[in-house]
C-alpha cells in the first residue's frame, strides 16, 4: 500500500526544517569526501585549477567519484542558472539530502504498513522522526547518510519471508548502488541477501537474471565514472575494503575496545529508544528476525575493526526503528505517555547537537567568505592552524582565496618513525611557526586557531603584528587540541 500524500508532505517539511536546524559539524568526511570533491570536479571540468582540494584518500584511490558527482551536478546546474552563490552551494546539497531522507522515512512507513498495518506503520514512522541521531545525521552530505537512505529504499523492495511483496531486481540494484557509494554497505546486507537466497526456489534465476546483471551494470558504471576523473581504470571499492578491513589501517584515526559498539555505539545512537528496541525484539514475529540478525551481524563485524565511529552503524538504525515502533504500538494504554517521553527525551539532544555542539568550525567560514568580497582578496592568505580538516574548505568559500591547513595523511610505506605535519606542529607550535615562516613575506594575512593554542603562540603573534579580530563559539566540551572557542587573528596592514 502506498503512503498517503499528506504523510510525504509532512516528512519533506520536517526534514527541510531538520536541515536548517543542523548547523554544526559532525566529522570531516561530510565535507571533505563529498562537497570538497564535487567543488573541485566542477572547476576541473571548467579548466579552473587550484580551486579545490583532494585528500590523501583520493591520491591513493580509496574513494570513488560516483557520490560527489551528485553534488557536482547540483553545482553545475546552479552555475548554469547563474545562481552559484556560496550560500546556495552550501545549502542546496543539504536540502537535496533532506528530501531524499524524507522519501526514505515514507518508504519505511509503507514497508511496515504492508507487513503489519497502518497503526504499527505510524508508530515506526513516529520513532524514525523522533530519533535524535537520525535528526543529527540524515541531512548531512556523508556517504553514511546516503548508505542509510539507500538501505531503507532497498528494504522496501526486499522479499521478507511470509510476505508476497518484493522486487529482487530493484532491491539488489539499490544495494549495489549503496555499495558503490560506500563499500561497507555490503555488511548489513549479507545476512539479508543470504536469507533471500535460501528461501528463493529459483536460485539460478536469482543469480543469473538479477544478481550478476545488476552487479555488472553498477560496477561498470562506477568504473567508467572513476575512469573519467582519475584518468585510469581503478576499482576503488576493492581498495577501500583492503585499506579499512583487510589492512585495518583505519587505526591511524584512533582505536577503541572490541565491545565499544555494544556498550557505547548502539546505546548512544538509539538513546531513549533503547528500551523500546529491546522490548520490540522480544515481541516481534519470527519473520523480523532477519532484521535483528542484520543489526547484530553489522555490529559484530564492525566490532572486529579497531577504528570505530557512531556513524558507521547509522545504516542499522532504521532496522532498529521497526522494533521500536512495534514496541510502541503494543504498549496500548501507555502508548501516549511513551510517545511523549520519546519526543521530549530526543528533542533536547537533537537541538543541542544540531544547533550548539561543534558549530564554530562552520560559523568561522562566514568570516573567511567575507575576504572574497574585500579589495584585499589577492593579498589574503588564510592559515587554518587547527587539527587537520577541522573546517570545510573551498566548497564553503567559493572564491580562489589562498588557504592552507595542517596536513595529516597516514604513512602507507611502513615507516615507523613517520610523523604527519599536524603532529609535528602540535609537538612544538612556536618552534614550527618560526621555522615555517622564517621570512615575514611568507606570513599569512589571517590565522585561525582554537583558543587552547593561543597561549603557546601568543609571543609569535604579538611579534609579527597580529591582532584578534573575532571570537567564535565552538563547543561546551573542549577536548585536547579542540578548544571551546575559535579565534581569528589578522595581521595589521602596516605589517604586510
């Protein structure tokens, strides 16, 4: 059964609001593996160089151009319409993501309505819209977000045991697309595809008429897109899995204990939905076990990898919402109280993480944007003296401003004494600055830094004639190299 049109209108309106109420940064990848790449793709096509940046992952062919191509197309459309204003470049991709998220919400409703009834579907839909982590993540330009959206779309065509629904070709095509965008999408789908294969009577037809053709078309398209932009044939999905899974080199970005997803990861992203999820797992019919199996399997597989992040298990959250909604529906007399509890308990973390926590690294970009409109643009040189990739880059500036940040690529050669630029800087900031800018003509016009660094380099800034021109709030919980505020220092014109 199709979802009613008012439901879609409600979902789109809510996700659009969601989009504008998320003004914080989550992880660097939401910019550096999507919008930054798209911005560079557009200007390479237009033969304008030095107007974008690719991280080390692209130099080592670990990422594919299929996902950034979506945003590059949006940028190109805006450019053709003469509307490539920096604010539109920032918000239109996020609004596009929000609309897709709204369609995914409605697809989840339709799935449960087909499997159960409208009442249960409404409960699942409510749980999905209430989820603080979905609110926090679903409008971001992360590959994890698109992976989650495509997972919901694919799920709506998946032939669940005991139901007459399903379209093998459609769900497999969507799964294949998710894998092209983020190869780890294969993990939650392994038990689902295996279960489908076991229950399928015409196994040969499934393989020959669906799996193989779909796989060839999607991988072939991905290969061609990457051939155009890399200039050579490369299977990035294989490189990605080799780096992150087989070689486990993601530990460069930190490691966590094996149980982290069970004790912190899943409980945090579920939040107050956790007791409803557990209750729903107990109540749900046997045919939903395949969903639970996908959740447990995904968490177990990710637990074997040392580097762990909340966003990695975001794609299993919609599976969890099915159980949460099933629980809510069966609470009967307590349903209204439980729904009020879910709404209120998720509202505070959703608004706090979306509007307050870690917002400075995006807010500071508006100060940098102003340099594009000043007469000093050609002389301006912005040095972002923060942990690498803290802020977005050209996608949030959109003018050929000279900018630099501290680099932090991992060493892939096995050199045990390797130290990246950011670590070298933080080991002795003052000494590093004196060596790097040994001549005053090399000095940037602007330094951007977290307040925790100010005291260490204050003598350098004072001696070179820098003055603080702006203070930007970032977070209430500063940690290590990340401070509570961001300072902008400008070199006075008499010192240029």
